[in-house]
C-alpha cells in the first residue's frame, strides 16, 4: 500500500518535472529576455550582498572576499568598541527624526495650497519652479548654497544691508548644520514630493466638495474637513515609510553640505562608513561589519514600516 | 443649469484666501529662484563690482564673460564634459536595455522561476550591502579607474523597473492574445506591439536615467582616481568645495588674479545648464512617471 502511494507520488513528481520542463521550453524567449537583467542583479547586487560575509572574516587582499579566513565576531567587537560608531547612530537618528518633524509636513502644505490655485497657466509655471531643484544633484545644490550663504554671499549682504548684522557663518557653525539640512531639503524637494499628495487630492470625489458648498462650508473648512481627511491615508503611509528610512538616506546631502568645521555633528552612519572605508587606513572587514549592521537595521525598519502600513489599510513597500 | 452657473461664479471670485495662498506660494517661488539668479549674476560679474556693491543680484555696471573664459582654460572642465557625455552615451542605453527587457520579460510571472526572480529583485530594495562590498567587487573585477565601473554600478533601477512593468501590465492583454493567435512570436509582440504602446513610459524612464547619469558623482568619486576621467559633477565639487580627494585645487595658477566666486558660479552654471534648458519641456514626463509610481506605491 505504502509502496503504491510512493509510486504514485513518484509518478506525480515525474509528471510535474515534465510539465515544468515543457513550460521552460515554451517560455525560452522570456528567459532570454530577462537574462541580461538577471545577470546584472546577480553580479552587482547579490555578489556584494554575499560579500558582506566579510564582516565575519579577516580580509586578505590576495585571497579575496570569499577566500579570506573566518574570524567570528571579532570585527563586530571592534565596531561596538568604537565610540564614533555609536555617535554616528545617534547623529543619524537625530537628523532624520528632525526631518520627520520639520521637513515631512511641507509637501502636504504645498499640495493643499497648490490645489487652491485656480489660474491654470500660473499654476504650471509655479509647478515648474517648485519641482526643478529636485533634478539637480546635491553637488550643485550645495554649491549654490555655499555661494549664497558664504561670508560675502547674498544672504549675508542682505542681512547687513537691512539689519546691519555682521556676516554669519551659516555653513561653518555646528549648531546651524541641522537647520541647514532641513531648509535645503525643503528647498530642493518639497515641491516634487507634493506631487504625490496632489495626485491623492485629485482622487477625492468632487461631489463631497459640492455638497459641502451647498451646506455653506467655507473654503478653509473644505480644505480642513474634506481635502485633508481625503489624503490622510497617503500621509500616514508616506510617514511610516519615512520612519522606515530613519537610519538611511540623506548621505549625498550631508556629504556635500558638511565641511571640516561641522563634520562632528554631520557624521551620520553613512558618513562614518565613508570615512572609515575611503579615508585613512582601511580595514575592509571592519567596514563590512558596519555595513552589515546598517543593512540589517534598515531591513528591520523597512519591514516593520511595510507591516504597519499594510495593517492600517495602505499599500506596502512591495506590491 | 442655474446651480452650476452659480457655482462657477463663486469659483471665479477672487477672495482674500486666494491672495494669502498666492502670496505664500510666490514667496516660496522667490526663495527658490533668487539663489539661481544670484549664481547666474555672480558668474557674469567682475571681482570689482561684486566687492563694491552692497547687494548684487546681477551685475549692471560691467557684466563680463571673463569667468567663463577662465573656466574653459581649466583642462578639468573639458575632461568633465567628456567623461559625463561618455557616461551618458554608454550608460543610458545600457540602463534602458537592461530595464526594458527585464520589465517586459517580467510582465507575466507565470513561467517557472519567474516569481522567485521577481521577489529577489524586489528584495534588493530592502536589503543591500552598501558601497563597501561593491567597491571590493569592482576591485576584483579590475574595473576600478575604468568607465565601466560607473556604467555597471548603476544598471537596473528597481523603482523604474517596477514603474515600467506596471505600465506594461496595464496594456490590454487582448492585443497580445490576438497577436499570438495570428502566430506572432515573443519578439514580434515585443517590438511591434508592446514597445510602440509603451512609448510614454519609455520616454519617462529614459529621462530619469539621463538625469541620474548626468548627476552621477558618488560612484565616480569612489571608483575613479584618474585625473583624466572625472565627471562634471565632481569637477564642480573640486572647484567649489575644499577637495583633497581628486588632486589639486588651483584653477589658473596662483599668479593670475582671479575672481574665485565668479569662476565657481560659472562652474555651477555649466553643470546645471543642460538640465535647466531641457527641464521645462520634459517636466510633464517626470510628473507622469512619479504618478505611475505613486499609484503603485
């Protein structure tokens, strides 16, 4: 009896293999099509991913990543013993938590205001102006900021002319660094980020507004009681995703805006990884340990964000 | 339809609220525009005028193109343009080829292994090793100091891949079905049906890739140490910021008097001018792209 069942299972398996084989042959063009992309992901995304195993090894250049000997948790012990590492995590959290408070609301605010503009052509011009800086690199934006915020820059000239204030070192004062990050972030990307909210606003049923108008609701009331609740789910989802990026993001901005005077308050985790890897004496195993730590924390944060976002009824990060 | 007429009347009245909203938006627009004007102005100014005037937005007394003249004497700016165009001309086609073929191949994940590959691709958005292992890989492949490290470090962009795939899925399946009944193979379907219908999304993704490639600097800073292979963005970084990474600082040698801010602003100008010129015409494609992405996300 048992043998019969086993036989049947075997037959079934054979059938399935044959079926799969036929399916593969039927779809050979599809495999051919995805091959270059898949090879790219395998080499340039997955090999580096496995390369992080270096975190548990002692890197010997001539043996390569995969030939170097295992050393257990030694690298992690070294990482956790470095006070700059802990400091960089605190700095990352401080800067990115501030972003949630000071930067996150601006696109919503702009979308609400923008939605009330009724002059079509003017609206288009405004939108071009608001979205343009997003397409410039942080190298360019930081260069512009260095120019206008410098000692003889536009802002200091203006302050001197109008208020008689002596030049302020906007870029060289550690306590100004965080506000600088937020303001330049808003300057560069708030207009672009507003587009997502504008799409959400466009999806609100127009009948709601008409009914409210008949009931005598003012425009401010309509904004507050219809538009804002209408995009609430979008706001919540994007906020949760922003929390998911709490430990990453912002490297290009901070790298270009910081300088010798402010690096202490600017050394986020990514900045720390850059410094230990590409400046001074290199210990790739140490860097890999920090990178692995960073990747795991990011993964946990993003998965948690994804879960919460799905639970409250929004769509998640993936599908 | 008197009611509708009445509504329209109300809509067209200019209220105090409109004034407040327009003022706020215009203030923000000014805050965005003024730095650009300042940079353009300084790039055309002389040292004398910049020092003499209390608040100079644009040079009125003696505008000059001297800063640009000086800038183009610097060999680095020529190297910068050459490198960036090289990255664009090789990089964008590679990006488009990899992303488009993958997106079409993945529109239906109904063949063996497809679903798993799809999830493995998505996983890279959540979990990546960062720059350190990629650098080691490039070293082992011997691509450091070659243009190919830059080209291949950025191949498929997973987000653009999803956007493109979403668009292709939304195309009516009946078209593909009827073509199949007529005996068209996978290749004919791709080239004669899918790609022509996907023109809008292809244009959008192409532009995103082009902007990304134009703005490329970080990978180049890590992978390229040769002085004759520096993209424009890094040249700007070297000229504006105190750079110790890619060599010397001085632009025209210490003996020639020069207007540092002016030359810096001229560099900013030549780096962002292409984006600035094309942007107004291409803006709608960018917005379309993020809309498709937003529906998905």
